[in-house]
């Protein structure tokens, strides 16, 4: 698989990563199978999808434990990205950016992942009670201690900006400018897909201008862009899509023209090409510093996603995708 680099440190990863969250958290938990997920991770590494993206909160903790079983055997094949900063309670999630906690959390992640070093340690969310510079400074100390190779930040949740008229990523950019003064940011992770292209406006160019890698989260639109979901079919109560404003039966039906457009482009490239591969190829075309991180928990999806690295969209394809209707949600 084509290799791409993350940040000034030129950390090399496969062009398409693997989001491991669905294996343990947030999506159809009744269909999660540990052995099946292990096979998916091994297959990803075999195909060159070396970036494995997880977080201590996924499970919580069980996702890192699962990856640790693979890394114990194949650490040299993988680029490990995990996150810190969020604590999961019974009915809520809270941020914790206290320096002491960050250092303890890193040690715990290292134990679960069965490794001596984390390749990319990401701040999942900043703590409103702690200056982000203090949290980032503690993370920088982990780099100096040899426990972490590079640091990244996840974009803050910004759906409110859509309603207020503020830039969707204004809050993230403010934080990035602050922490960049403390220690270099190697990567930013934020949602980017055909149906959520907002990062193209400011966040992606900001990263590109500074040599910062961009990890495209949810590049398949939480599964919608695969074309495998049926409007009205419903989701399990603990599935994040059961509460997502674009996954009501009405909105899924309204957004079908987006999937139809991806199918048209796919057909031009051959009968084996899928809408999901077109959606990922579109993300890959946004720049050499962009690495899509589609979530998957089955081997077949890992293989399909990795195949997108070989798909080259034409200018005609890109123009057609650019003309697809804007995605709708219940707030629209």
C-alpha cells in the first residue's frame, strides 16, 4: 500500500488506516466478536493499513486490550495511535486534562497495548477546567521520556457552530494555535467525508500549511456512504447512529442521492469497485498529508477499505462528487 507521512517527524503509515472503535464501542455491540476483530486487525496489517487508531475510553479499555493481543506478536508492523482525556462514567463522559492523570493514563495504555511506546498520542478532548497548555505540556513530557513518539489532537465537537453561524472548527483552531507554542502538533483528527466536508474550509489548509498530518475520522459517514444501510431498518439502542440526526429513516431516505452518486462513479471504474471505495478515494485525493481512518470490525470491510488506496479518481469523478447535494440532518 502507498505510504503517507504524518507531521514534521515524517512518521510513515499506510494511506488507509483502521479505526478500531467499532470493535468494542458505539456500534451494534451485539455484533461485536473478539476473534473476528482480531482477524480484521491482522488482515489490515497484512494489507499495509498500518495505522491502528484506538482510545482508552473505547470499551472503556477493552479496545486497547484487544489491540494489545495483536501488538504482542506484530508490534513492528503497526503504527499505534491512542487517545487520552475522556473518562467514561455510568451515564456520562467527562474530560480530564490534569497533568498527573495524563501521565498515569499513558502508563495504563502502554500496559494494555503491550508496548513500550505509543507512536501517536492524541488529546481526545481538552478539559475546560485545565488550561490546554498544561495538558499538552504533560503530553510533551511523555515524548521526552520516550513513552510517546508524537502528539496529536482530535477536533472538538462543533455541531453547535453549525447552528450559531460560527466556523465549525473555530474552537479547534484556537486550541491548536495555543498548543503549537508548547510542543509541535504532528496530527489532527477530525471528521471528513463526502457528506461532511467542512474541514476543507479552514482546518485542512491550516494543517497542510504547517506540515501537520490529517487523520480523517468517519470517512464513510458512520457507514452511510457504503450504501449498505437501509432507511428505516433501525439501530440498536446503544448504537451512536440511533441518536444521530442524519440517521432517522426520513433523513436516510433524503440523503440517498449522495450514495447514488458514489455508485455512478464506482461503476465507471469497474464492477468490483464500491461506493465506499469511491468515498475513501475522495478523502485520499484531498492531499498527501491526509489519511482516512475508516472504522471496521470485520475482515471483509478491512479488505474493501484497503482497496481504496489503489483507486484513482479522475477530474470528472471529482467534479461529479463535488456537485452531489449537501447532506441533510434533522437540524436542517
